[in-house]
C-alpha cells in the first residue's frame, strides 16, 4: 500500500510503534480516517448523554441521581476532549457539529434505542460501557498521539461507569422478583444492540484492514466482539441472568463462546437513520445547540473584551 518515500517512512514509524503527532507528516487518508473516527466517537459521547439524561430526574434515590449526573457530565467531557483532539488534525469543530446536526455524520448505533426503565441505566453501564472499555482501552495505544492520550482519561472514567452499571444490575438481581425481571428485560433489549456497537463483521468492514495497518485500530471488530461475549457470559451467570441467545455455548476447541448472528439488517437500518430514536436524538442535539447560542456569543464577547484590554505584548502570548 505504501508507495511514495514519505508514505514508506511513515509506515516504518508506525511499525516501530512511534506516535504520530499533529505537526508530523501524514498521508491525507490517515488524517481523514482519524477525523472520521474521532468525530464519530465525539458525537457518540455527546448523543450518548441523551438516553441516560432521560433518567436523571427519575433516578430512584438522591445517591443514584448524583452518580448518574456525574456520569453524564463525564460523557460531555469525553466529547470535548475528542473534538479538541480532532481539531489538532485541522478539523473545525463548527463543521463537525454542523455535519452531526444535518444528519450527515455517524454516531454509535447504540444510542438510538430508548431507555424504558431504570434497569436500562444499569444495562447501559454494564453492557454499553463494558463494550466501550473493550473498544477504547486498545485506543490508548492508537498511533495518533492526541487521540491516544485523550483515551487514557476516558478509559479511567469508563471503568467507573461500567462498575456503577454492574452495581445497579446486582442490586436489582438481589431485589424482588419484579426487580430481577426488570434487569432481565433490560438485558434482553440491550444485548444485541451492544454487540452491534463493535461494527460490521470483519469481512464487511470497509475501514478495518487499513486502520489496522496504520495501528489506528489495534483489534478488528470481530475480535473485540468475541472478547466482549467471553467477558460477559460469566458476569451474566454471576448475576443470575440469561443472555438472550440460544446459540450461545462454550466451545472447548476454540476456548471461546460461540454465539448467534447479529441482525445486520437492523444494524444498517439504525446506522442509516431509521432506528427507534434517531430522529428524537438529532432533534434534541439541534435544539440544545440552538438554545446554547447565547452562551457561545457571550463567551466570544467576553474573550474579545479581555483581549482588547491587553497590551500588544500580552496579546502575542
Ligand atoms: N454505529 O469499516 P467499519 C461510548 C460505521 S461511545 C454507527 O468497521 P471503523 C459511550 C462506520 O463508522 C461509542 N456506525 O468502520 C458513550 C463506517 O461508516 P463510514 C463509540 C457504525 O471506523 C457514552 C461503517 O459503519 N465508540 O461507548 O473501522 C455513554 C463501516 O464500519 C457502527 C467509538 O466511536 C456503529 N456501531 O470501525 C456510554 C470508538 N459501527 O464512516 C458509552 C472509536 C460501524 O464509512 N471507533 N459503523 O460512513 C471505532 O473503534 C470504530 O470507528 C468502530 C467502527 C469500531 C466503531
């Protein structure tokens, strides 16, 4: 794939596990791939605040409410680090947001499903953040420096998120029969959409081979999906819950769990904007952006006023 001498040298640096930094030379496609992935990731964090934000006012106790509030705020922070990291590649945050609001940019399919009960908040933390950690821990070693560094803090916070989700599920599973049934119902609805988070099968994935060559991705979609299933089966057993997959069984030969096929028609429908909550999620983001216009204007006016008061030397710093 490497053709020009610069591309050859670039690949040699990647192969030697050297980080690529913003001012380094990079192939245009490497830059575009990173902006695509990082902006989709940032949008996922920001849209991902909505299904959980829906339960902040209805959390069962003050303690649960403050934990959920902190988690949703963390997700806003993750989105902001990721937009900043994408800006180091020359992307404009305004353009990235405009693409999201126009329905042109992708974000994770998982956030287009509704949160119908409190148990869904447990299932999101346990399953969705569990999947996010598996996907994102290898990104701490991704080849682009600012992305890798942003991921270190994100992953620490995601671990706390996953723990709080598991703890909600554990509390429900140790509670009344009705509470346990709520937990099982949430698992039934979130299991397959969570498997879809890892993306299409490797033989259908447009970007995996190249992203692996550039060490943007460290594992393929199918490898991570398998790791997720292997990690989750014992946890579900511990909780006393049943994973809704009749094909799920331990395979002694491969030392992994075999599992059923994802409904790929459903996956592509959701990715292409036809999921249960796509419209609602985008409308909420557009409304929030419009309602925040006065804050952006005030911040800019404040910055301009401060700058006008500075001496010419201070302005250069
Ligand atoms: N949903 O060739 P592929 C979180 C798209 S945040 C929607 O495999 P790639 C959390 C893909 O973009 C979770 N679209 O692509 C937040 C591509 O479309 P384009 C987000 C998907 O990039 C708050 C096309 O399908 N995590 O966890 O090599 C609260 C072909 O796919 C999906 C990240 O973003 C999907 N599920 O691999 C709680 C992590 N899957 O661009 C939790 C970083 C695929 O050609 N991203 N597509 O139009 C990645 O690791 C990779 O981008 C992916 C996809 C594994 C997601």
